[in-house]
């Protein structure tokens, strides 16, 4: 039996990892964890209390002095061991992700690999943490800048990438010399439970990394706790804004990644043979439950009819089912509640007058689990709710435009600006698009503009709250303070 688990009525009940030990939560109650492809309960996550979070923070605070004084190269070696173990257990972790989230096994493998890449970049901490200086800034006066860790840091993770997103934060925080507390999503805690079991084998001192399961109470306690210096969050815009406001009011450094409504522009000169499979994967990969998923297709002029028709054809041909089954191209959404929410948006789109080019509700789907059929709306007005609100499901909306200027007017009017892409054979149009786009992540003939781990990840406007983005150089800046020392020796 895993050290982080015990059984209650034959169902796994998870434990917290605090101060180097697995310990039952003090909070009352648990929440069921489901396999969304089957609709079955596969575990129970404890609803930890503020006391549980406080115990984790106290353990992290006690570990910080020793860990912060540990040479960066030694901290990096711990992350090298972690990276090796993650790679060794990649297939196991991918299957856990598919089982608790529903995405296909290939999608899960890709997400775990992306998380491993973050660990690899964090291993470069000895180089990335170097400071700088200058002699004789004034007579006999030298100035030096050094990066120093902050203290206890924390992250509140979303449900859509159970293994990957926490690895946007943990390895960078730890390699920089901070200690860390993670609250995984209560809907998908199993892969993080397993990852912390691997961290136990990385010779980290007790309290350097801590895991506290729970819901809103734990998230609010992270925002409020006076001994947490920095908070990272990924989720909806509404909650991201609330986390940012609450945690910054408590004096914390915060990076809060919010929701998205990602626009994909198709020009008439685009190669649709190559573009449509990529665009379809952007809309329907991970059942549309990702912040970089395509949301609105903006075909320009003559591109409208062929792009729409071929997107409908691609969506109709998708094989929907359990992500663990070979050949499945799209799995379920996360929960019955979310399935109902997505289907409510489909009904809303019809009521708002959009043309339902492909109705996923009429598709034959597996009886068990939380499946939604791929759907396409045509001639969607950007002023309607389905044209503006984040659906976070396998629903594509098509909004034809006259020219690139009209596409920019629609994109600029939307409060979210996470990612956007253009499909074209014109270098001039691609350059103009990359220059004028207000979204922070731009793709040219790419459906999912996801930066690699050594570049910054994060949106603009209502898609991101904070100053420093996720991973890349920004991560080392976020998790350290720059101390400036002026020295004169006479």
C-alpha cells in the first residue's frame, strides 16, 4: 500500500504530506475522486482544514533556514534525481492522469513530459541564480546584486493538468532555495500523490516540500497565511482575480493565471490540409479543457466556408471514449457537473441564434462517464455569451470576418488575452499578426501556442494577474529577491 493512502470501505483515502511524513488530515469530511470515463469513485481526498495548512507552513518555515543555505548545486542535484524518477515512472504517471482526468493516454504522456521539462530547466539554477556587480560605481565603492530565496511558497493547482501544472512551480521554487506547499485540485489528486512519493526518494530535508489536500478553505488559508511569501495559482479568471486580490492584500508576491477565449485566425491562403487537423486538435484536444485550447475560429473572407466545413468533418470523425483505450482521440470532461454546464452552453448557443453546424448532443457516446460530443457553432456573434464566455469544453465557435483588421477588433474587445494563432502562407500577414496581437502567447501555423519550459508562460489582461510569468527566466525571478549590497573598504 502506498504510504500516502489508507482504505475506507475499499476506497483509497488520501493523506497529506507534511514535514516529511504522510499524515491524516484533521479536517472533517472527504470529497470523492472519480474516473470521468467510467463515472466510478476511485479515491477520496480529504477536505483539510486551516490547521492542516498551518502545520504544513510551520514545517516549511522550519526547513527554510537550512535549505536556503544549501549550495544551489546541491539543490539542483536533488532536482536531477527527481527528474530521473519522473522519467522512470512516466508511463505510470500518464495512466494516473488519464484515469483521474479523462484525457487520452497520448495527451497525458505529453503533459507529463512537459512537466519533466520544467524540472530540467530548474536544474539550471546554479547558472540562473547568478547575480551581477560593478566596481567603482563611485570612488572606492562597489555594488553587487545577489538573488536570495523568499521563504515559504505555495501553489494552488487546477484540475486540467494534474501532473504538469504543479511542476511549473515546485521545482523552480525548491531549486531557488525556497520551501513549498502544494494544494492540488481535489478533483485530480492522485498523480500529485504519486509525485510526492517520488520526491521522498530525492533526499530533500523534511519540510522542504509539503502536500495539503482540500478545497476552498485551504486555498483561502494559503492566501491569508502570514508566513507564506509567494503564491502561484491557475484556474478561472474569476478565482484568479480573487486569489490575486486576497493574497496581495496579505503582502504576498502572486502570479495568478486565469481563463481564456483563444482566437484562431485562418486566412484564405492557408493550407487547410495541414491547418484543419491542427486546428481541430486545438479545439478538441483534452476535450477542450485547457487554457490554450482554441475557442473561436475567425476565418477571413473566402476561408469561411471551407474552413468551417472541414472543421465539422474533423470533429465528426473524432473517436470519443475512455482515454486508456487504443485509438481514442477525445476523452470525457472532468465531471457530471461540468458535462451539464457544457451542454447548457450548447443549448444557450441555439437560443442565441447561432447556427449549429454539428450538434454533439445527438452523437452516440459511451453510456458511463461524463462525455460530451464535439460541437461546432457557425456565425457566432462575438457579443453573445457563447462568443464571449469560456466554455472549457469541446465546443468550437466560428465567427467569419471580412479582413484581418476586423479580426483584431474582435480580439482586442475581449477581456481575455491568453493565446492566439494565425494560419497563413503570408510572412507579411504572420509578422503583422505577431506584432499586433495583444495575447501574450502567439502561434503562427500552430494551434496550441504553448511555450517550452525555458520561455515564459502566461497571458495578458484578464488572463493573467501579476508581473512575472510561469517558468523560464521569470520563474527564477519570481522565487527570489534581489539583494543589492554597496561596499566601501577604506
